[in-house]
């Protein structure tokens, strides 16, 4: 060997051999290679000769190991994304699967059950120290125009997760930024269709629902593989610069509503009462009308009955009418009856006053 020392010293490049140096002999590389070849020959069928069967056996073992490397497991919170020569060709769910081994196919297993959250109109100011829990307003995102040309300040959060890992990884480039831009666009469109008073009062829930459906529709058009789970409106109010004036307007509107309610209350009380009084007057008039008609009918019937009696016996009827008339006339007058022997001379006596005193 090139490093064998043939001289009398017996030393090699590691210093000394059997003679005088006391060092160890270096490893014999050729001997190691020969022993390795002997072990490989023992493993190959056919003995020491490297036959065609041995070559096929080696190829089969290598092929089997290569095919076995194609098995992979997808966890319940993951999806398997199969790439064929770097191109996405299939998506698999949780479980044990097989794909063509590398370099033909490879697999990515991203998590799809994690809920992600983005903020529109504000950002967290910090996660520790004195700023923990504080937020910073982003006016370029939060200020929007309503349907009646008023400006409104909106803060909301969007919660989302991966629905299709293949679409999420390969159809959009910057996934979170895409979701943020689409969410802001959806909010602006819905707010642009909503009146200002409705947005800041009763339209909160309706805005959340409409934004969720519109945002999901946009992401489906992009084939982003994203599922929107919830839209939460954190605040919806006028811009800070005009909030005092807005509060004054709201107080005026409340006063207006209160005055209107009081007027409605008075109206609801006065109109039924007036209708009741009118009905009572109409009923009284109808009763008076019926009374007069009945009275007139009775008098007419009585006159006709008297007239019929008069036609049968005029003298008797005249006498009776005279007596009845005198009875009515003298019924309520003071009367003094004198005997016939007075000879027509009527002495003055206050008989009517004496009579009243005696009573």
C-alpha cells in the first residue's frame, strides 16, 4: 500500500509500526472493502457470483421500499394536499392514504380546523405591558359612506378557517390579506346600501348577516378555499369629530319621538271619547225623534177617534169637549163657589188668601 513503511523504522503516516515507535497500524482500507463485498455476496441469491437474479432482487427491494414511502397519514385537524410534479392534483381527508412516492408526488398536510381572526378598522396596540388590551383605530378602513351619503365609523372582526386546503394554498397568494381586502369590500358594499339611522340603531344584526353572505360569495368566486364562520360588529358610530353633534341630533330625535308618542296617546284617548259622545248624541236624537213621532201619531189617532164620535153625535161630543177643556183650564186656578141667593152681588172678601192661610 502507498502508506506502508518498507524501511527499518516500520513507521507509517500515523507515526510508528511494529518497530520501535509503539504506535498502532492504520486501518487497511482495501481489506475493509473486500470484507464488505463478501457480505453483499452472501446476501445475494446464487452465492458469491453477482448474477442476474441478485440484481433483480436488489431492484425489487429498492422498488418495494420506494413504493412503501408513499404511505402517509392525515390527522383529523388536517387535509392532505397531493402534488404531482409540484402541481396540486388532489385533496384527501383524515386517515391513512397512499400516493406515488417522491419525486413523482409529494404531500402537504396543513391544519384546517384552526379559527383565524382578522380585524377591520382597528388593530391591537400590544399584547403586554401597559398597552395590553388597547386598540388602535385604522381610519382608512373604518370610515365608510352610507346609503344616504353620511360617513360612519365601523369596527368589526372576521373569523374564518380553511375549508379546502388545496384551493387555499394554490388559488390565492397572500391568503390573510385576500380575506381582509374581500371583507372590507363586502362591508363597504353593504353599508353603502344602508341608511345612516338604520345602521347605527336597528340594522346591526342585519348588516352582520349580509356581510357574512356577501363575503363568502366573494371568496367562493375566488376559489379561496376559505369558510367564514362569523362576523362580529365591534362598534358602529359616527366619526369622532362629529359625535357630539350626532348626540345632539339623537337627543332631538328622542324628544321628537316622545312628543309624537304623547300626541298619539292624547289622540287615542280623545278620538274614542269624541266618538262615544257623538254616538250618544245621535242615539238621544233618534230617541227624541221616535218620541215625537209616537206622540204625534197618538194625538192624530185620538183626534180621529174624537172626530168619529163627533160625526155620530155632535152635541154630546161638543159638550164633552167643553167640559174637558174647562177641566184643564180650571184645574190649576183658585176657585170660590157662591150660592145663587147672593143675587149677583159679590162682596169683597179675600177668600183665596183665607183659604191659603187655613191650609
